[in-house]
């Protein structure tokens, strides 16, 4: 089957795929997990998982896409007709993620606008973030701005849209992050008690592994955090990399391209930690580093306010970088939906962009209302209390994605066999140096780890393996 659209070459694919992989997860989720889990120790575990687990899942998705020349919906049926259901399961993930990703993108747009038009001090006030997301109109307006931008890039198509914009956005994002990371290391602050903390001290907290009080249980918790971060960061098991893989031309060296995506994704996550953790440590100490998911929208504005006049500029640049990351990821989610719908309904890109855009708008408005008119708190199986956005995130990320990866590893590892993927990677005579590692991972390691992740996220893990 001849694809109607494709990436112009290896660079276009790598930048677009890296754009999908590098998202809010790298710049928001990675730093707070790293801070929570002991800095250097988390980094060490994460790096090992990237070289084994991440590489295995990424290679699988991209190779399935290129070999079948199909999006995720039909690719699994091409592998084995009895496994067609897996394509539909995969399609559910971006369908759910699209309901809330533009809402988070709207939050980022709001903060960027605030630092652009004012000093940004209002964002550092207690209760600012809560009052913003619970207001009935403002979050919807900013969500709409972000969604229109996303839809425009997807409407332009693969080469003229996703690839073209990724070529500019990804290098720009990298430069912004490097710039703020270097600035973070130069910071120094003396608190009310007279204690001075520096950016270099914050760097040591970030990269130096702390093995004190390390128990088997704590190590398992860190490993599971690192695994889930890697899993969501690389955009695997949600059909995105299969869809992008189907646009890759046959003469592209898949092994080399996948390695570049891994390096780019991990590099940006590391730099994001370098940008955020030393700065938070300098102004808020280790207590500020333990603030968890609220690090970006509540703790960081306090850091920017403490910087004085330059804080406004750094704040604007930071939220611009975060906005870039959110946009490239949201584009990849929307593109996967549009590509699948074009296949299902046999309609044009223009018609499907409009349909997916309307769906995204309606569901995103409902998510925004989940913090005011439709507010509720639902206890989840993993022990947390959730609003509407959290429920969508839990079903897609914590429930479906590990389950899809588990099923994919059984299909590739035991039904069609790892050689099917290896043959695609070595299509043009390239050497696949990690072929043996790939086979072992896909047959034995991925199924076991995914089962543990799935059970942990559903709350059954604490019953089987003991409390987390």
C-alpha cells in the first residue's frame, strides 16, 4: 500500500518523533519525579531503562508502522488477524488523551501570557493556580487558543505541517532549555536564616546518587516511577509511533533514527531537570523539591518571583519552551486520531481535522468544567482521589498503556516472533547491534515488567507485592 504522505527523510522523522516524545512529561513530570526519588539515583535507573526497555518498545512501534505502512488501527490486523482488537485498544489511548492535553496546553498558554504582559508576580501568589483552573471562562479561552494552533499544524499535513514545524520548534526548544539550565547554575540565594544556597549545590543534589536509607522497597518504587516516566515520555503504546513509522521511507536507517530519538528525548529530560531542580533548590530548598506535580505551576512561579526583575524574562522563556513541548506532543496525538479516522471513514484530511477538532473542543470544555460546574472527587484503584482530568489520565496512561504494551510484547515476542521486527530494522543491510537484547527483552522482560506496572496502577500490585 502506498502512503499518500510521508516524511521527506530521516531528519524529518527524527525531529517529528522527538517532538512527540519530548512533551510536558519531560519538562514537567521528569524533574518532579527525579527530585522526589533522590536525584542521581533516579537518573541512573532511568538511563538503564532507556537503553533496554525504551529502545525495545520504540523499535517495535516504529518497525510495525513502516513494515505494514498502516496506522495502529490496521497494523496489528496485518500482523495477525486475530489481534485486530489491539489496534482498536491502541486507538482509545490518544482518543482519551486528546480530551485533556489541550486543557494543560491552555494552562501553559495562560502562564506564558501572564509573564508576557505583566511582572508575573500574581502567579507566585498562593491560590493563583487554583483560582484560575476553577474559573468558568478563562481556562476554556486559553484551551481554545492552544487547540486552534494544534489543529492548524495537523491540517497542514505530514511534510508541510508536522515535519516543517518540528524542524523549527525542536531546535528552538532545545536552545531555550539549555539557556535556562546554564542560568540556573549561576544562581545564589540567602534565606531569612542566613543560609546561602547555590545553583552548583543544586546540581550536586540533582546528579549525585544518594544511597542512604535505600531499601529494596524504595528501589522498586524508584524503578516503577522511572519505568512509567519512560513509558509515557517516548509516546509508545498509544499508536503514535506506529503512525509516524508508517510515514517513514524504506531507505531510512531505523536503528540509527531510533537511537537519535532516544538520545534527544533523554537529553531533553536531563536538561529539563538541570533547568528546574537547581533553581527550585536555591530558592525553596529541599522542601520545594518535594512539591510533586505542582512544581511547575505553583513552585516555579515563586522561584521566578524570588529572582527579581530577570524572573519575568526567565518565566516567559520557560513557559514558551513548555508550550513548544506541549504543542509538538498534542500535534502527534491529534495526527494519530486524524490518520486513523481517515482510514475508518475514507474521508479527506480536511474533513477529519474538522471532526477531530470538534470532538477535542467539546471534550476539552467538559474537562475544564470538571474543576467547577462538573467538579467531583473519585477514589482511584491506585489510592489517589481524582477529578475528571485525572480520571481520563488514569484510564489512558496507567491502565490502557501498560496493558497494550503487555499484549504487544506477547504478540511480537511469542506469536509473530522478534525476528519479524529485526528483519525490518535490517531491511537495507544495516547492522542491528542490539538484536539479541531486543529478542530477550520482548519475549521475557517486557511482559513481566508490564504485568507488574499494570497490577501496581490498578491497586492489585499492593495486594500481591506488598504496599508501595
